[in-house]
C-alpha cells in the first residue's frame, strides 16, 4: 500500500536526504587531510602516472593539490567521476574478486567533494581538449573547456567547511603535516617507478627520481646514509629493503608493507618482520622495512574497509611465513650479520641525522622531530633545505644498536 502524506509526516523512519547521506558516507573515507591526499594519489597511480606532485597549505585545511601526468579524463568522464559509486575500475562482483587497482569503490572523489570546495582539470591521452569542473558540497557549479596538459590536477580547498564537527577532531597542524609527509613518503617507497614530490606550506620536502630504484627512492625519503645501509630482500614473492639490526627506530611506524602494490595496515605481518630479528635487537627498538608482497589477487580480500587499508588473506599463515623467511634470509646472508655474530657489538656506526636549522618542521605525532638533511651532513642546499619526508622520523635516541652475544636460532615460521 502506498504511503500517504500523513503517513510520511508521522513515520519515525525516513530516507535521509542525499546531502546528509553523502556527508555520512564521506566521514568513512575522508576523516582528515591525509585521507584526501591518499585517495587522490591512489587515483593518480591507477591512472598510470609517472610523476605525481602533492602540495598542501595550512595542514591541508585550506589547500590540497595533487597533479599527475596520467591518462587523464575527457569532458564526458570528468563530471561523472565525482558522482558516488562512479568508477572505471569495476564492472561486476566477479571483478572485485581479482581487483588489481588501488581504488575501485567509486566513493573517494564524491566523498571529498561532499565536504570541500573542489576544482578538477583534466585532459585525456586519447586527444581532445582539457576540461574543468568546480564542485562545492557535492554540487556541480561549473563545467568548461580549458587548455591544459595531459593528466589531471585536483585542488581541494576549505576542507570540512560544512562539517565543523570534523574540524574539531583534527590534530595540530604540525601533526597533520607529519601524517601527510609520512603518507606520501610511503607512496614513494611503494612506487619507486613514479617520481613523487611534496611541498608543504611552500617548502620543498622531498622528491624521488622515479627510476624504479627502490634504494634511490629510500635515499630521497630518508637519507643517503640510511639507504646505503639497508639490506636487499630478494625472494620470489617478497622483495624490498630491511635495515640491519643496528639500524632501528623507537616505533613500528617505519615498517611499510605493500600487498600487490597496496599499502596495508596489518599488525601480524609487521610482527613477521620483527620475528626475523629475534635475538638481534633490543625489545623496544624496531626495524625499518619496505616490503612488496606478491599474492594472487584471488587469495586476498581488499574490500574489508572503506579506506582499503585493511585486507584479509585466505592463507594468512603462508604470507606470514613468506615475509619472515625472506627477512631472515636477507639478514643472515649479509656480511654485516657475520660481523655482528662474531663481535657481539653494533654492526654499523649510524647516527640519527641532525636537525637542520630552518628545515621543514613536520614532526611525528609521537616524536615532535623536525626536518633533516638527506645528505646526513647537516647542511642546507643552496636551493633550500631538501629535508626528506622522514621529517616524521623519531628523534632523541641513538641508532647505535647492540647485538646479542650470539646469533639467534632460526625462528620457525608461524601459521596464524
């Protein structure tokens, strides 16, 4: 039976207006400026970009800009991209079982546009002229032809201007900047084939070469000395860099694990890395690592959470064992391990990079550290300080580790 107007007025359950529903959905995906950067950077990577530039001002509250040279969008696709559940990466549930792109939900751009003022300019590689759209609170204000290079440029301004409650939960600007720096640094480490650059409040934080060399990207994000000391991990399904036992940090934040190119948060897999160091490090010190793990897409579920940072494995124990084994082999095959095993002392005399006067101040939420010089020499370049995105590196403790009197026994792989 159809509802009458009187029924609608007296009903306790009602369908939410579109604007309200969009605002609620946006809160699941976009909870802070770093989340905006994440979604836009993932779109750029999926678009096949070779260069991605990120610029933020006022901790991302007044401006976030992401520019890429990817395949771009034409005048038909660009306005549609900001509609909820609009995506070029998925057509059926069957596609979801083998998804290989970072984005697929079709929610990111719509969620951003629902809580900010957005301008997007794009031109497709397939030809034609550029196109620009301006959107405010989810409403399309203007769409017009413009001249622009191939690729996409998205500017997000006045973030959360229409959701003041969200603004109250943001951290201090330095902390929000640190989150953005860390995030872009992780993208750069996970995609060394892409040249990433980051500017924060008109200060150049870092730039990676985009040559595909992970160690070169690591040097840009951290520093050359740390990158040189890192050990290569070269297994069939696990590849990357890990630190020798004497090079460590005070938190687990520097263990970056990617599954099929997707940065994930997974405590058990971080623990798998730590297990390889058992007996080689102090209990309250943690390694640095960047590991790419290759898993059959059908064996991993990435549709667990709107942020796509959480995943489920069909056989988590096998993934755990592969990571632990790969790190174990890299540590034990290193000549530095032999030195550690025979001397029982620190393998490297690596110091924390000194804070540079005038460097970008992007402290870690836990550390409050400042910018650092990538050369490790403590001097600013003529063109300005080139502090790494590791301005969020923890400070205040020496990196001189002390190994055990004897090497640890081979840890057994655990099936969780």
